[in-house]
């Protein structure tokens, strides 16, 4: 189970398209956990507004927008994977 260092809601806004990996890394940095990526993950650009959200909610919103999912590796690390039938 993921255990972010902070449970406090935060706001992260990306009004201009940014590589999605940068957005995931910003979420990880804000909440104090490591973000790893599946080597096959495409680094598409995404424009997103995360207002007053917890770590889990920030990940859910971003994952739905980008078509990804994550797997918890340990309490301080996740891996981001493309959401497709093979995965």
C-alpha cells in the first residue's frame, strides 16, 4: 500500500500541455514518493488542473486523463503503466 509522506491536499496546475511523466514526477515529489515508468510508456503531453486533491485523487485524475494505471511497488514507490489489454 502506498504511504505518501503527506496526506494534505495540494494544488498542481498545468495549464499548458506538459509531458505526462513530468506531471507524475511533480505529484510524487509533492507527496514524497518515487515514480517509476514502464519502458513502453509513451510520454504524451497533458493539460490538467489538480485543485485541492490528495495524492491518491491526483493520481486517479491524471491516470484517467492519460490512459494509464499504477502499481504500488512498496510504500514509497509506484510504477506507471499504460492501460491496455496486454497490461
